[in-house]
């Protein structure tokens, strides 16, 4: 059962983290990735896509089909947590 909680939460975190990279990449813009401060659009598309794949694998191996409501709740909580962390991080770094 612990896998359900941990994997679902991490799937939300990783999946939501993939959104800005994928969007910036398909928009043709450079954006920071773990590979560099100014990664190319192609690198961002691949990084965002990889985040989505990992999130999907976490959900698959977390046996979420047995407890869909719990899994969904943890995914959206994980997505909210990373969204708030990223919003705070990016907004505070721009003000320095």
C-alpha cells in the first residue's frame, strides 16, 4: 500500500514538473533543465516528455487501479506542491 501513496505523489510531482519544460520546448523557447541553464527547445521537449513517461510508469507500478480516488488525490496534491514550489522559486529569483 505504501507504493500507492509514494508513487502517486511522485507521479504528480514529476508529471507537473514536465509541463513547463514541454510547453517551452514546443514553443521553441530555451529554458533551464538539469543539463544547463539555457537548454535548447529540443532538450526541453525531451526532458518534459521523459517526465511524463516516468510519471506514467510510477502510476502503473503503484497499482493505482485498486484505489483510484486515493491515487488521484495524491497525484493532484503532488502536482500542487511542485507547482507552488516552482512558482515561489521562479518568482523570487526574478526579483533579485
